């Protein structure tokens, strides 16, 4: 299974990520009362970017973007999609750190281009990350303390036995907090501050063209996948649905159905996020920080206190 | 309007003032008086500096500077006669030695107007902090808004003739 | 529109993707820009064909020059055009870039754009309706199919010609030549 | 300490129109803003001196691409004043309806621009769609979507087509019926409020000092509106209110724009009611190629959607104007008010402030 | 035998270097380098040797002894190897400075003193070496004079307070147990009362807390790091400050003993828990203060404080996992912080002493090696996977989460996320962005400065991918403290509650990077453009004005600056100012008139007499 998922997981994540990007463009178009592009439009964009010539501002301009995409793929290996995962080494902490590597690579690459718009974008990215990591860390620590493990797979497996994490009342508050910060994690409005094309010309992407842009788009698709999948894994029970698959556990069908359930859950979360995306303009960065450090942090902190007392 | 005219005539000596029926007051004056006149009118409540323009009377060898003032409302939601008034101040300067004192100390928003007139007519505004080019990228020998600037000739010289379709095709297939 | 023909995608993916993913440089060069918002929003929805505006020229492959070009804008246009990655297409929009239009005698607008940068297609009219933009785009598709939308190749080939024209207009362009080994 | 000069425009998604602002930035605060116009300079005032009185109509409307109608209006008014032509009663009403339609369209465009600036695509799409509905009516009336050239000295080019007023009322009801949606999603959106409140504040003293007009001064509480001060066309025959706010910031300006749009819609209904059912729509003028206008000068002004619009015109008794100078509201707003309003603000808000001041680049450059 | 040789070599080498400097500077350089390399060779030859030797028996009747055990060896090898690299680096860096003889003498003396500290078998030799180290550090911190002098004075005042505390502790131990040899103290400690143990822990904690800059006692550090010469800043931050960690290990797990020091107090209010919380505060606050710094070395200095917090948390939590994490982090921290100081030093060298984050930028094209060092250094500092910092931080987090201390874990993780922000600013403002015109033709980094940077960069990667190498000797140390050993293999750690396999991650990342690199190369080749061919909204770029460095996190600064001030430093400054004021006033008594002095004497006599009369006059 692990060997198999070494090949399947990144492909699945790329396809699903690009498909989700396309679907989100389509759904957004529908909200705008228009027809919208075909769902495979992101793929066309990627192919176009690859076919275009690009410019390079030096070795690190290239290296950063490769590193970013690669680390996102490695991230997929750590992420259980149903039963599909390749690695567990290091658990959720290693996962959190690897999540960092993607933005870090982008930051390296875009700052090497020497464009101030990129630098402002990167500075916003890190500030936003700091802002949402505070509640996110609290939430993840709550979950890890509650289940007394640092392994992501184990967290999913425990939920398979008990239903979704929401059904345990101690995890309701962290779940709410996580849901509040999810737009920030995914980088959709009202937290679309990093790229902000009308303010800083798409921020870090300002100098990316050709294959750099293609790599960025792929990385973006993977980040979308990871952001959604992490939420599904931690709070929605991953590829299980209240023990529905228990009778056929262990068979190939269970695995496939598990993946499908997982993807459906991701899709539902995505659609909710898209609606939020459509009805809000973007924050200013300090407003976003203030918001994220107010309600989500408070809720997550209360959740952590409850769980810490319970254990 | 009539009262204002009386006051102005009492205060300044070298003015000729006409009042038209549609609340337009036309004041002819010398270029030295303009700043103090504007100052006086500003204190009289004509605070809205609407326009600074220039006319090139090439036959007489003079530029005529036009300052247009109007008034804001004194009470926010009550319309009075005063706002309808428009004061047009005219001052003539020599075309060869086009110099005039800047009025940006009286009206802040005169700055871009003066920059533009400097660029388009070549009038030098003394005391203006940045008479840098505003609109134009290229430098022109004769400032373009002067009457002796022939646009068609200039276009033919600078941008060249417009190529015909045949020329375009030849250009496209040039190897 | 052959977007759904899979065999063509396998034959020449680059060309097909270039056709159906026009990323337009958002540059309001002239009054023609007023018809761009309607054509990218609800009513005409350019995104159907994959046409979206992007922030920087680095990500774009289509340059819509919307309307008359003043000398100051021309400088920015050249800069932006040179920063676009190849393959890149230029479509001039409205009558003015063709021959100056109603500004034929203006001292500050150039009369024909193709002396300074290569133009792949013109959409005539003042101002062309959004439908005209889409017709222009379909023509550009055909040109790309026939390999005739080769403005960027011409620019590379005749760079000396273009650069000479640009330098004749501007004393100082402010950036070094794009191609070092261009020949006329 | 290294300085940063950030370029906002001309090639920038946050720039509506071909305009450039050079920002001196420290961190994300703006220390100094330097407006850099001229990208759209065509030398209209020079070109108009070389064309006959009637030939100038295609030129004047191209001065402002967002709302060409008031440009036609002011030029017609100036020529009428110089030549002493009267407009027939029905013509006056048609002119006013036409200008108010243009105002609604222009405000919807402004709404599009502002929503777009904040990344609020949904509202932007709505606004642009509704503007398109209006443009359809313009097309029916004049044959063109953008540059209509409908007005002429002495009236309008042609009468309303049959049933036009019904379709107009229908369309306006459609737009007006959407206003609660706009309110709910946009104007009362908490994040939008947070973004718009308190930025680009221009107090009334500053506004007066810098010669601001239109919404910039209306948002500080002054009902400064040429339609009331110096009524032209049919504006003295209907009663309408001038919406004002007291904040002086971008949010107040936006709300003023919205209220003004609603007021315009109501005004169109009133104008249609009061309009004479039949009659001449224009006064005949001489052969346009031989039309000479007596020597003289005129300064006329009207209220465009962005504020007081003035035209100073001089005739030397010939077939062509001797000198034309437009006093456009964006000129003050873009070159004086904007530079002051941007200082101390965040880089994120440059576009918002510029749109809220209603700066339209071609108006500045001419 | 070889232990004596080691000490002799260390101290003798320092003096001989000074003398050699009087003959020729080249000779001195070579001699210093040989000396420090020889020390590395000797120490590494002593791997897994445990001996005790008596140096001198007649120190007021107390034997001064040296001993070598896993803990001492671990610290000794780190000290000598970092010192060797720094000496090599200094050969170029200090070439055209004045007073270089003095510099090398002090550097080697400090090195020797640190070696003596970790090897000392009794408290008196420990104290003597400690004082040698403190004083020579003071002299070297103020090497640059000017702004460096107050920094040095701040350091020595705080250091003296610490020394006095230690002296009190040593005297009390001597009076209580009548011995100063550590091994004997350990045996006596079983009979001591809990209160006395707590007293010892606290009094020594102050000493080592000052040295390791635990938060209320950290104020000497930022100025000292920033003002001393860069190679010495490296030694100072890498090893010298971490003598505090050595001291904590010594007092907590050797002298008092793990089972005693971890059960001092109850619940939250136990000694080790409070220490851990102090460590957590040490992580969070300085890390966020670091974000506000505009001086590259000061930024690193604040991180030096913050990273010290991780070690304290790991050690104070007192499980074998946490202890291993804390000790491993000490080593890792030494590696990457030395690397970072050296790469900042390289910039200082090339740009004639510039280290202001607001005025540099774009140096990565001109100084690729220094950039590589800086990049890997900050990766280690953050703890990006595949660098050494990750492993030690992972150990600490895991300890805290599974040890049911989620709030401590939150503090440590938050510190890490703060670290990312500030070190990225460091990297960006120095190396990335646009290169100023004036730095287009800067001095090249000499080879002697590049070699240490390359070696340290490689070490970061090696320890990150094969953490088993150092963890094995750390394991031996933990066992000697009486903890259960970890299951360490060459690639990481395995346990029931989750494994860490760095080779695994490394190989997968390598393969994926390789694949994407191939795809990247297979796509159309990109054109190289210079930095002025850049998107500027259609304008030509004004040279030197198109770079975002100043106020990098401006929105955050606006929010945080009111809250992030070094209140402790202000408090101490106030105390110092008050003392000065008080002394000034007391001095006024000495007026210089004979009559005044006579009055004083009479008053004093009157007081004496009235005291004798038991105040009965009143």
C-alpha cells in the first residue's frame, strides 16, 4: 500500500487539486451569473505556462520554486487520503514543518527576483502565517493532547472508531476555531492578502512567468489539496463515515470508497469556502491579524484549556 | 455682485470690471495685481479656484491668463446667490518674456495648472517649486499649445507618414 | 473552436494551450479599456475562452493595446511588451493604433503602432464592441493555427528596426537592448 | 536606509485608467505620493482649435470615456451660450434624462472599480452587468454603446424612440430593485466597512483648500451641486435632494455615490412624468461647415457624476473655436487631493482611495 | 596523561601565540591554527575515555582535579572544533585590524578556559576557569571600544553577580560537606535536606541563568553579541553562553541528581517546571523582540537568547527524550549560530563593516558561499526538516506534547513561528532583493573565511540527515545521568509513540526534487535577466530605489512595538542609575573641610556612646 501510494498520492493530489481549482473557478463564475471556464482550464493554463519562455533572476529563483513544489509533494506522502499514505515518520509536527517549506521556497524564489511587490507579498504571507498559526497550533495541540498521539494516521484511525472528531464534545470548540481560520489557511478571501493583485500585483508571483508560473500553479493546487485534506483528516474523520465501511474493511473496495468519501468531504468544505470567498472583500493585513488573534485564538485557547483539564 | 464690484474698485486702482447678467464678473487687471487680487477675493469668500487658463493672442504678441474663481457654500444646505457668481480675472503678459508670479501660495490647487501651462505655453511661474514636465514625455521646440505650433507638420516629421496597406504587407514580409 | 478535440491537444499541446489560455496584460492604454470590463464580466464572460486579465506582463501572453497610444504610454508599452515571455501576441484595439484615427494630427499620439512593436492583429472601430474583441480573438486563433501570429519572431528578427524607431522617438529609453545579437 | 519607490500604474491591476502614482514608501506606509499623469494626453484643446464647431463633438466626448455625455452637454451648453441658441422644452427634458442615465451608469462603473479594488468580484460583476443594461438603452437611443454624440447645440439629435421611456423605467426598476442586495453584500458588509472607513480622509477645510468638488466635498457635508446652484436644462423643474455624508473618508464618499445613484434613478422617474409628451427636441442650427459664432467668451459649468465640470471657451468669430479649456473635476482630485490623501495611508489602499476620489485618468490628461 | 597534555596545550598555546605574535603575525596565525587543530585531534582521540586526574593537591588543602566523562567530552569536542573554525576564519577577518596579538591571545585563552570548565573535576577549578573565561570575554567584547565598552561593562557586571552567587554556593557546599570534588559531593548529597538542595539549585541557577541568558537575566547579551568582533560573537553565542547549559546539567543531573531536582516542589510550583516556564518565556519574548531589530548581529543575538530557551525547556522537563533534545539543541545551536555569525562577518568584511539590515540587499549573487551559509543557518535555526535544528526541536515538542504540557508546547511552537519571520527578514534584507550600485564590486570572501562556512553548512545537513551521530554520544551522557536510554539509530529515533526517520524524508525529498529539477530542465530554457529588468508597472526602474527592506513587517511592528520592549533591561538600567545617583550623593559627604570631618567624628562618637547607653538618654 505504501509503495503504491508513493506513485498514486501525488498524482491524485495534483489532479484533484487542479480539478478543485477549475471547479472553484466554475462555481465562482456561477455566483457571478456567468458561464465560466471549463473545469480543465487550470490544466490548460499550466500547459501554456510550460510552453512559454521564462526569465530567470539567478539560481535561487529557480531553486526556490522547485523546492516549494517538491516539498508540497512530499507533504502529500505524509497526508492520509483514506488509507492512502506513504510515510508517518515524525507525525504531525514534521508535517507542520514540511508545510512551512512550500511558502519558504516561494519566498526564497520571489525575493531572489528583487521585486519589492514580491517582497511585500512575502512579508504579508509570513505575517498571515504567523496570525493563523497561533490558533492553528492551539487547535492541533488540542487534538494531539486529546488523542495523546502526534501521529496524523493515528488521529484518523481513532476517529474511524468513534466517528468524526466533532462528535467528541471536547473537540467542538477547536473545530469551530479551525473552521474560522480555514479561509486564511487556504488563502481565499477575505484572507487573499498575499497575492492581492490589485494592491501588490499578485505579490510573490509578480516575476514568475513560463515554467516558474506553471510550477507555482501546481504548488498552489497542492496547497489547496493539503489545506482541505488536513481539515478533513483532523476533524471530519478522514476517509470514514461513521463506521459505514467497517463491514468491508480491509478490501480494495473499502480503500477506494474511503478515498471517494474523503474527496466528497473535501469538496463540501471547498464549496463552503467558495461561498465565503464570494461574499467578502479582502482584509487589510493588520485587520486580518487582529481578527485571527481575537476570536479564533480565544475559542481555540478555551478548547485547549478544556482538553488540558480533562486529561 | 454690485457690492463686490464697489469694494474692489475702492481697494484696487487698476481694474476694469464688467458684470454680465448670468452672475459672471469679468475683471481685467495687470499681472502684478493678480496675487493680491486673488488673496482679496479669497478672503471675500471666493475660495474655489476653478481654472487657470491661458489664451495665446498671437497677433498682439500677448498671452492672456485667465483665473476663474467661484464660491463654496457658506451654509451647507442653503443655496444663496453667492455660489452662482463666477469671477473671471484676466491679465495679459508679453509673449516673448512670459513670466508671472505663481499663485500657489494663495490657492494650493493652482499647482498642477501652472505646471501644465508652463509645459504647454512656456510661461514661467516664479516661485513655483516644481516646474517639471507634467503631461509630455518628449521635449518640444515650441510649446505645443502656442498658436504657431503646427501639429500636422510636427506629426509628419516625428511619427512619419502613415504606411499604406501595401507598405504594411511589405514590412511584414521583409526578410 | 477546437478546444475539445483531444487529438489536437496531443499533436501540439503548446499551441493549443496558448490559444485557449489567453492571459491578458491589464494595461489601460486608451479609451478602449472601457469595453474590457463588460467583456470580462457577466455579460460577455471572456473567461469562457480562458481569457483573464493578469497583473504582470511576466504571466501574460496576450497584449491588448486598447486605443490610441501617446508617446508616454508607448514607452510603457514597449517596456511591458519586452517583459512578456514568448510566445506573445499583440492585438491592437480600435482605429487609433492603426493610423492615428481621429488623432491623426495630435502631437502626442503616435500614428502607427507597428513601427514600434509588432502587432499580430487589429480590431478596427471606435470603439469596437465586446463582440468585436471575441471576433478578433477567433481570428487570432486562426492565425496561431497557421503560424502567422509571429509578431514576437519578427520582433526578434527585426529588433534593430524597432529599436531604431523607438530611439528616434525617445532620447533615452532607460533600459538596454533586449536582444544583443539582433540583425536587420 | 534604502528608499523604496513603488510604482502604482500605469500597468497595474489596481489602476483604473492610464495613470501612474509614484509612491515613496517606508514599510507599507506612504511617505510621499507623486501623481504622474499624461499617459493619455492627446492635446484635445489644441486639436479642437483646428476643427469646426460641429466637428468637435466626436472629440469632446472622448475626453472622458467613463461618462462622455456630460462632456457633450457642457460643450453644447457653451456653444449655445456663445451663439445664443435656446433649447426647446422637450429637448431640455430629454437632455436631463440622458445625463441622469449617464450618471447612473458612471456610478455603477465606479462601484465596479471599487469592488474590484477590494477583490470583491461578485459585486463588481453585478455592477458591470447593470451598467450593461443601461448601455443597451443608450445603444437603442443613439446607436453607440460608449461614445454616443447624442447632444448637439440647440437640443438633442433625435427624439426618444417609441416605448423607450417604458423600457427605461423597467430597466431602472431592475437596477433599483437590486440596491438592497448591494446594501446587504457590499455597503453593509463588515469587512468592506473596515476597509473603507477612515482611509483617505479629506476634511471639509482641506477639501475647500484643495478645490475639491463633487463627492469629495459632498462627503464632508456640503451640498455643493451645480444642478442646484445654477440649474440648467430641466433641473429647475423637478425637486430632488443632494445626498451628503459627514465622514469625509472613502466610506462616506462611496455611500454618497450610492445615494446619488438612487437619487438619480428617482429623478429620472420624475422627469419622465413631467416631460412634455410631444414637441420639438432641437433648434435648427446653420450649416455646420459654414457656421460661424460671434466673438466672445463663455465659462459654463455643469454637474457631472464626478463633480463640477467647467468649460472656458473663446471664439474669435470664426468657424473654429479660438481656445477651449476644460476644467475637469478629476484634475483637482487626481493631482492635488490624491497626493495629499495618500500620505500616511497603507500601500493596500492606494487603489481604493483613488477610486473613491473618482479619479478618471483621461479627464486629467485631456 | 593526555588530559594534562590537553590543558597544557590549551593554556600554553594561548600564551605562546601571544609571544609568537611579537615575532611575526604570520607565525602567530599559523601557530594559533596549529594549536587549535591539535586540540581537536587530542580531544577526538579521547573519545569514550573516562579518566580522572589530580592536577594539584595543595590548594588550601583541597585537590584540584580534572575528569573526563561523556558529558565533558561532548562539550569539549564542540568547543575545540568550533574554536578551530573560528581561528581559521579570523586569519582573514582580523588581518588588517589592530591589536591582533591580544585578540588571538584572548580567543585561545577563552577556549582553554572553557575546556578547563567542562573538564574540571572540582568546584574550585571550575570557579577559577569560569572567572578566567568571564574576564577574558569582557576584554574581548570591548575589543572594538566605542559602543563596545558599555556592552562589556554590562556583561562583566552581570557576570560578576553570577560569580558571586556561585562563590556563595561553593563556600556553602564546602562548609556543609567539607569537600569540593564533584564526585564526592554527589555522594554527600544523599544526606542533604531538600531545602538545602533547593538553595543550591536556585543559587547556581542564577549563575548559569545569567550565563545562558534566561529571560530576566538576559540583558547583557544583545549588546555584547552585537558589539564584539564577528568571529568572537560566534564563539560567544555558540559555546561560551552555553556553558550555562553545561552548568545546569552539572547542578541538576550530576550534583543534585535527577531524582532530586525533578521532584523539588509539587505540581506547577516545582523547581523544574518553573525553570521550564522561564525557558518558554525565554523562547517567546526574545524571538518576537528579534523581529524588531535592524542590526543583523543584534537580531541573531536575540535569537541566541530565544534558542537558549529551547535548551532550558528540554532540560528542565527532565525526560530522557527532552533531555536529549535539549542537549542536542545546544550542539545544533552552536553549529548554526556560529555559521550565521560567520556569514554576517563575511558581509561585514566585504562591505567595510555594514551590518544594518536596512541598507544592504541582493548580496547573494556576489557572495554565494556566505549566502549558502546564511540560508542553511537560518534553516537550522527555524528547524526546517533535513537540517539539524529540526531533530532537536522535534524531540522537544514531542516530549512536551506527550508529557501533557500543551501550553509549554504552544510556547515553543509559537517561538518557532516567530523565528521564521525574523530570520527570513535577516536573509531577505542581507542577501535577497536588489543589489545596491555601491556593492556591485565588493571584496571577495577569502578562502579562509569560506572554508569554515562550508564545513559548518555541511555539518548542519549531516546532523540533520543523520542525527544518530551526535545522538549516540548524547545517549551515553543521558545514561550517565541515570535516565533510560533512547532507541537511537543512525537515521533518527524510534519509539512506540512515533518514529523519526530522517533518511526516509531526505531520500524522498531528494528524489522528488530531482524529478522536478529534470522536468524544470526539460521545459523551455529560461533567459537570464539582470535585476533591473523587473516588473515596475511599465516604468524603467530607478536604480537603488526599488528594494523593500525598511520596516519589513511594518503592520506587525505597528501592532507589537508598544508591547515588545525589553522591560527588564529598562528595570536594570533604572537600578543602575539609582545606584549611581545614590553613590553620587553619598560622595558629597566628603566635602574636604576639616571641620566637617570633625563633626562627623563627634556625631559618630555620640552615636556610639548613646548606643552604649542602650539609648537610655532618650
